[in-house]
C-alpha cells in the first residue's frame, strides 16, 4: 500500500493576501501550520519544454546551497501539482479578477497540466517601490545610511550567488526585497532566470531574451551573458539607489552613461562614503565586458575601504535621535563609542545589534518608549527611561555585542528573560519590565540597577550568575501574579 503525503499546498491553512503577478503566474501570502506565514509562488502550467526547465530550475536551485541573509530563502517546492477546483477557488478568491479570468481563458489542455508551486520566506516591499517613495531624499541621514546598507547587502547577496556558481541574469530593483515593509536587510529573489556555471573560469553562456532590457548588459542583448553581466546590472542599481534617479529619467541616464560614456553623470561625492561609490558604479557599468570589474571580490575590496560613516558627519554633542525601530537598527550598525541614542515616543521593533561599548540609550519615559528583550553584552553601557515588554507576540532583541559567544554560552541564552546583562559595568535605571515570564539575568560584574519595576512577571525578577560580583541593586519593586488552578 502506498502512502500519499501532503505537499506544501495541502498544508496551507489560509490565503491572506495577493502580493503580485507576472507572466509566470502570481504570488500570495499564505498562513501555514503553526501560525507561520510564507510567500507562495504559483507558476502556471505550460507545455513549453524550455519554460518547464526554467520552472524546475527555480524550484530546486537553492536546495543545494546554504542560506544567506541577503538571499530569499526557498523553503519548499512542488512540481506538476494538480490543483483541485476547491483549491483554485480559495486561491483565486485572493486574486484580482483579471488573474482568474486569464486562467479561464487558457486552453483546456493547459489546465489539465500540473502547476509549479514554490514556498519562500515572506518579505516586505521591493526596492523598486522604495526608489519611487516620495519621502526619500538625499538630505536625510537615515536615507543616506539606508543607501549604504542597501549597497552592502546587494554586494553580499550577489557575491554569495557567484561563489556558488550561480548567475542571476535578471537582477533589478523589482527582484530585490526588503525583509519586512521597508526594513533592512534586503534580499535578492526571483531565480527563474538563474543558471549555474560549474567551471572556475569566466565562462560565457548563450541565450537570447534574458533579463530586463533596462538593466541588461550590452552583451546580453546580443545573446551572451556571464558573471560580468550581473555585475553590470548591479552597478546600475547601485547608481539608481545612491542618486535616487527618477523613473522617467532612468532609461536615458543609463544609456548616456553606458553607451555615450558620460561618466560625469555619476556624482563625485556621497555624504557618507565619498568618491568610492562613483568608482564602483563606473567600473561596474563599462560597455565592454573586459573593462568592467571581473569579479565581485573587486567590488568587495572597494567597500572595505569605505570610510567610517558617522565620523564623516557633524553630530552635535554625539547625540542621535530615533523615531522607530528601523532608524535604531541603522544607527546601531554604524555608531561609534561614546554616543547617546535617544528613543522618541513609540514602540521599537527590530533586531538591534551594537558592536561598541560605552553606549547610552535613553527613552522618553517608561510610559512613552516601549521596546522588547534587551541582551547587553558590551561593557559600560547604559539603558534608561523606557519599558520592556516581552509578550510572545512582541519579540525584539537589543544587543550590545562586543565579543562572540561560544556555542554552549549562546545556547544558554534561550531563557525567556526580559534583560540579559553579560558585560561589565552596565547600568539600568528607571525601567519598567512588563508581562514577561522572567526578569533580569546578570552574568557580568559591576552592574548597577536602579529604579526598576516589575509588573506581571511570571517567574523570577532578578538572578545573578555565580561569576557575577560587585553588583548594586536599589529601589526595585514588583507586582506578583497569582496563578489560578
């Protein structure tokens, strides 16, 4: 007797929303088991052998390589999937009418073929949407920082693909996604055009009608492509990001730079990274393949020489002010020691990592600034005037990271405490810790805790590791939660 196992489509509980469509098919947000959410790409059935190969390539390509923070994760896939009428009804209910109408117009022999369905991590908006956002300006420090991080993420992701002998062949802003809404890091996706090159040289493959003309290298338009073709597309995207090129000017400017050699169109200086980004753009977008950067390593070498970001700016009194978690993430990624970050009123969500000691984080008050679990690894850090909320539906890490934990040490951090203090000499003051299962765990020494209130904490409020010493705890209060049996 054979047993038929459910596939990724059968395991979907509900379709939440329509995310987009193209000639290939369409994409939906889906709720899966255990209340997890994913992106499901439905690729239309077809009898074109070449297109079938492309669909199979996209579905299986990334199963053999490790995950990467700047590459959209392909979780699962199924090919030749027959979708029952009831399944199609649920799917099309979340699609615009034109999607279902287009399906009904397809020949019956096509409808009888199987779909290709790909389950991917759920991401936010794409880079093309961000580039069209009217609030982005060259005068905004946050936008300048975001430009630099987008470039670094793009380079990291494409370098990863190339090191795994994968050519993307359709790199463009529409295929680059933010992790959530417009939150970093960005991730490269849409691998339907990807190909692998197993040789160690700069091989060239041949096929016409590949990629998007606006971002395609000249040799691609004549039917050839290579690693350098991806680098060309990357260079144009970097220029578009760094200069915030308007949509109606993009094609003309790209043509003038590449075919007319008007390199003076690329700005001489960027407020944070100076002239190096100009060098990166020009040497990535040369018309002749042999005159371009030949490998991603050459681009990475330029980025390594970018100057420190914040020291290039005149920050009064070394004080930075944040309005949301996204801004806090950006500041924490580049802030030098001895700075103060002020958190305005609001809820701060994100993944916050600090590689420096002597950093001060100040909220606007325990009733005005709310964040989640704090992991304080660095020395002589200060956190004050805010509340910590550790509900399972509100998970945020604020990480002061001055060293790398050993594997067994990292495992022990799984405890659901509200604040971990590993480094020495840190101070917590005027903090409310609310609705968590645990309070503060101290591993470091010379830690000072003043004016901390615990509300609705299910377990212990403060615990010290055996290695902790010389800690001061004053003016601490708590409300005990009684559990009913």
